């Protein structure tokens, strides 16, 4: 069975510091991996995806994610956090089945 | 804006009411989706339409009835809902319902069932 886990309900970082939002997955076959962000009172917005190729994927707003096959992880990263990055972040994965989302991680960036 | 518009933004209904949620996409996509978002839970896929045909129904109760009259419009008809159906209902679209396709979401309808 497919699954995706975001082990942290909330991540707190100071503005200017690097941030990491964690995601691990379990799928059959090759994974298709995604990150989405949700700002208050809005729908989800696509950030980046990994299908194949380079393990480091660059996306919108300076975010990037690293695919690690041996650890079955796809952590979201940004070198320098902004207060405006504060939002709810969802990891999603698809193997041979349907696309499934994690429960979300709230990122709080403090000035 | 994402090109996906949902109306209404907020809806309060009693358990005996009938209401409908509307979604419209201006992106020329072929696939449309309904998701349910409840607090602290993963998004739940409800229905998938591809070229106006329902291709996925994830064991959703019959009190939720989707309709896709054309590739740009998607409705979710609601009837005799329960309080536990209160949630944010999100519509999304993609070019095709393929494995690597990214989804474009609307802002959602916040539904409260009294």
C-alpha cells in the first residue's frame, strides 16, 4: 500500500535561517513526488515535483527538494526563510496507484 | 490566481438541505477533481473526471453527487449531509489525469453542516 508521512505537525524557524520540511514515502514502483503549499484561505499551489533525473529539484519561490531513494525521503528545503513563507506545506506521492497527500506541516517563520 | 474558480466560498446548510458547489477552470484542462480537506488530516480524493467521464470514485457516500457537464465545469451536489461532512471542499484540474501531472486548485468552499 502507498503511504506518505510528514512527521512534523509544525516547523518553526527564524527569518534568514535555512528551513527543512520532512517527507517520507512508501510506494510500489517508481515514485512521482510533489510539494504543494497552502496559504490561509486559499487552495493548494504547486511548488515542485520529482519524476526522474537529478535528485535535487528546484521549484517556485526559491524552494528545492532532494529525492533520496535509499531513505525514501523527499525533504523540502530553502536556504534562507522569509516570513512570507509561513504556510501549510503538503507532500504528495504517486506510485502505481492514485496520488496521496500527507497530513501537512505548518511552517512558521518568525522575524 | 490559479485559473480555477470555486463558488460559493462559504456555505452553511442544514442536514435536510440540498445545495451545490460549483467549480470552473479556464485552463483548457481535461481532468477535474474534488478533494475534501479536514483539519489535521490528509486531503481525501473524492472524484476524478477525465474528458467529462468519471474515472475514479473513492467510496464516497451517495449524499455527495458529482456532475461534469463539460470539461470546464464541475459540480458537487449535496443532499442530507451530516455534521461530520463539514470541511473545506477543493476543486482541482490538470492537463490530463496522468502520473506526473501537477494539479491546479481553487480556493475551496468552506462547508458547515448544522
